[in-house]
C-alpha cells in the first residue's frame, strides 16, 4: 500500500469534507515531522513525491468518500 493509500484510508468514512481534510493534513504533517526529526532527506523526498503524484486522486477520493 502506498503512502497516499494509507493517508486516504484514515479519512474514509469521516462525516464531512472538513473533517476529512483536517485528518488528512494532520496525518501528512506527522509523516513530514517524522522525516524531519530523523533528518532523513530520502523520506522527505518520498513524502513530497507522494503528494505530487497523488494530489488529484487524493482530493477526488476525499470528496467522493465524505458527505461534503
């Protein structure tokens, strides 16, 4: 499962778009904080690449799986 899949799984079923986006961003921040704390440029790049690669899909999935 990709990082994007993991992040999306956490927001599936939340009652509205605001809740989903808030949870998604909190999880994304945790991923970034972990990479920064470990001083791991490879992990930082992986997070950045996942955002770039899956941005449109993430937004579509969040909207589709919440009550908006």
